C-alpha cells in the first residue's frame, strides 16, 4: 500500500468538492445527479483530487437542501488509487463546499 493511501486511510482529513469552472452548490448537485464527483484532499502535498463513482445506496443526501445551499451531503464511492481499491467517504457542507473525508481500503 502506498504512503498516500495509508495516510488518507488514517483518520479524517480536510476535503473540498472540486468543481469547475465555478464552485457552486448547483454544480455539485449536477455532479451528484450524474453519479460522479471529484473530491480533493487538501492536506497532501499540492492536494489530491480523486474522481469518485458514487454508490447511490451508501450516499446520503437527506440532510442537504440544495435550493437553499444549506446542510451536508454524505458521499460514498469507490475508486482505485495507486493500484489499491478504496472507498472514499466524505461529508461536504453545502455552505462552504468543504468538509471531512477519508479512504477505506477495500478487500479484493
């Protein structure tokens, strides 16, 4: 397991929703509706941006009000980082488009 995967798997880390061209709640909602979001871990050298295919059953949007831009989204999805299958879990505050997250290695 790489140092990066190990580091991001230990405890929670600061994350932000990586949205282009403009970071807005509506842009995040569109990405969630498509089932694919970019989450950036900001406490690594230069930041680590990961593309996450969302797991609709594990992702929780019940505490989010996208119209008002308030609340939080609980995003869960799988990806491969440095040849290791991992699950990304991130809680994003809609007011700041940032929050906390971590990785969990997935057994093959």
